[in-house]
């Protein structure tokens, strides 16, 4: 079993109050549990951004499907991706707007770079990547 170490942290009273409210609203039994989760998340995020960690990514893209050539550019990019595009979902949100969801597998840094490439294609209005380290 790993050794538990106690340490002190200095915070502004208002920040601590806001953090306590967050802990309560998310169901944490105490601050320590919440801090452990935040630390794990920060360490995982750092590893995914700066290393070649195996990961799964979910990218959502919203765009105007009337934009000339945009759908073809997105499809072509996926066929030449440096990672595996495991699945896609295409949803018509309204007359003009589509939502595309891509599920990808590969190295975290390569998934992040590929997602940025897709988000930067002219005509993509919004893009959000959720990246998770593979266990």
C-alpha cells in the first residue's frame, strides 16, 4: 500500500469556499478526494499533451454543411489520419448545421494534432476534443 503524506496549502478564503461548494455539489466526502482527482486529471492531461501515451479521443465538430467542399475535406483528412478513426457519427442539427463526432485511437499527441487540423479547416464553426488515456 502506498504511503499517505499530509501537506498544507494556502488559499484565499473565497477560493476555498468556492472549492468546498464544488466538492459538495460533486459528492466528494472531503477536500482530499477532490484534490486527488484534480491532480490525477492534471497529470494525465500533461502526459497526453506532451508524450506518446496511448489514448482514445472523441472529437465533436459543428459546421455548415452548405460550405462548398467542407464535407469532402473532412472525409479526406480522416482517410489519411495518422491515427485510427474508429467510428464517426453524423447528425443534422438543423437545416444548415451538422454535428460530426469522431472516435479515435492512437498516441495522445497525434490525436491532439489531428483534431486541431480538423478544427482549423475553413468552415468548421466549433470543435471540441475529449482525450482519455488508455488503461
